[in-house]
C-alpha cells in the first residue's frame, strides 16, 4: 500500500493520514505497515475497521 493512501475508521470517522502519522505511528508509515494490534486512537476500533478514503 502506498504511503499516500488515507484510511478512515468506519466506527468514528477518524482519518489515518500517513503524511501526518498518528498516535504511536511515525510520519510516512503506510497503513499496511502498522501492526495489526494497533487500534483507532479516537474510539479504540480495531485496524480491520478502517477503509480506504476514495
């Protein structure tokens, strides 16, 4: 997966943007490179609950 692809939490709407990083995730980290144990920093939803922003 490309580091330009943004992902959206389907539970709360939080957007993971690799250009900005996130809580515990460095800037430039592709979503696929984030460990499966990672969860949404806003609502705690599992990584599997994220979908690509079109």
